[in-house]
């Protein structure tokens, strides 16, 4: 049996694979070794994963997760080995490598993650060989849901979008402009709240001003991040909720910047399974 994980800070998707087919899927709370120590991660595995998994049958584990930086990979491997002592192979990697393997398999190309945050990397068919630092939603994260929220709210409140749209947004949110500012600057997890604005934006793409705002948002992702990889002929693939829901505009923005958008996936777990079973 092979156990494969796609982990974010909110949830972890697990796939138990037998003879090349997914035998079982399990979801646990998120695992992030940057924010959680080995004891906390072990508790999640013991309490949420092991009761739903025949641990003795697992021979290989491939874990991909946000916050799983190179220096933290040994910690993650040790925790997994402790919980699955009969495993022969245990690997732990960052989510960008997982996205690349899910999207591109063993083909060279550019892999992107577009969700609440954003990231990208040049992939040689086996590993990430170059990465433009995303820098987070304050300094970077172009293309992300959080920065899309920032751009939309900025245009909304500074009068670059039709005024009825501002009234509609505030009424739907049951907030004032002052409430929005307070939510962003005075409460935790501002990036997640900003990204939560995305469904409202998506419902109003029929408005030319909103559509153009989104296209410019994605053009900045290409021009500030992907251009650094130096080869616009490489296939560009993307995974994540923002990539999936805006895939048509993402493809349009890619073309305007001289790139071609390839595969787009909402979640990478099935692509990860394909990579490790072929």
C-alpha cells in the first residue's frame, strides 16, 4: 500500500493506494510543520488518520505539505515513521514539489499554486530547480486570492468600480467600509478573509471593469514571477481554487504575457497518485 498526502494549514487529503488504484480517501485537519511541532502532528495522525487506516499495510508514504521546508522535512519524516513503523519508504516535501509532480508528472515545465496564497517554480521533471519567492500577501503573492481581494477592495472603495457594486458588496457582507478596514488591520488571518472576497468577484465577472481587474491581477503574476524562469515556451500548469475558478481568465492573461496555460487542477491529490503509481 502507498499512502499519499496533500496537506495545507486547514486540511489534509490522504489517499491510500493499492495496485495503482485509490482504495480509500481520508481527510484530517491540516498539518504544517512550520507552525506545529512533532508532538502536535503526531497527535493528529494518531487520532484522525490511524483509526481509518490499516497502518501495518502501508509500505510507502509520500507527504507533500505547506510549511514543509527542507530543514523541516526530517521532522515530518520521523513523525510519519513513528506512526507507521513498518514503512520502507517515507518522503516529506513541500507543496510546490507536490503540485509540480501532480501537474507535470516527469515533464519539465513551470508549476504554479494559486489559492489563498501563490507560489511557482521551475520543475526539471524531478525537482524544483528555481523558485521566485512569493513573499506573502503584503510584499507579493501576485495571483493569489488574498491579493485579488486587496486589488478588488482598493478599486471598489477608491471609485474605480461602479458605485452600486460597493453598496451591494457591503450589504452582502453586512459591513461598512470602516468594518472592512478594521477586519483587515485589526483581526488575525487577514489573508484568509481577503481571499474570501473571491466568490463575490467571481459572480461579477460579467462586468467589464471587474473582468479587467482580474486579468490585470493574473498578468502581474506572470510578469512578476514566471518571467524570472527565462523560457516562455515552457508549459505552465496551475493548481488551487483560484486557478480553477478563474481558469479562463488565467489562460487569457497567460497569452497576453506570452505564456501558454496547460493543465489546471482544483486539487493535486489525484495527480500525485498518478505520479507515484506510473
